[in-house]
C-alpha cells in the first residue's frame, strides 16, 4: 500500500463509518450551513452588535483549524500504518459539531434579546440582560 493510498483510505473513506473523515459542511434544517446561519444572524443584528457574530465566526474558524490539524495528525499516523479508533474519531467530530450548535443557539438567543430590547412583553432568554 502506497503513501497516497493510505492517505486516501483514512481521509476519504468509503461508505463506512458514516463518512466520518469526509470534509463536508454541517447542514442545518433547510440545507443551510452553519457559516450561512452566522451571516444571516449578523445581518439581523443592529450595527453596534455585529461584533458578536464576527466573534462566533472566528470561533468557528478556530474549530475548523483544529479539525484540519486533527485530520493531518490522522494522516501522519496513517503513513506509519497506525489505524485511528473509529469510536474516538466519531466522538471527536460529534463533540465539535455539538459545541458549534450550542454556540449558534446561544447567538440566536442573544440576537432575539437584542431585537426585543425595550419590549416589556418579551420574555428574555437571559435574565441578566444583554449589556
């Protein structure tokens, strides 16, 4: 087995293990990606609050960089014929995606509170406010 075939085997597997290593954008309901969702939230925010959407985008970029480094490490191990543990890989990618979903959900809640600032009939998502 050559170097390139080992890399392909571990970075782009066949239809097994739920395509754990295949790099695909995380899709939300309606076919929307997480990055598109952040951009929509950024467009909804008033001018003074757009920085929180930029921060979320930077956090997502940091997670993407971490995933890329992880894939690189797995590829390096593959050259030494060290097979990754599928359960650990699945857990790693699921955890990253769950954290991203939590960040997006909290960003949406914050956006809702900002949009309804001053509305006395709005039940706040955060009792301590957004300021």
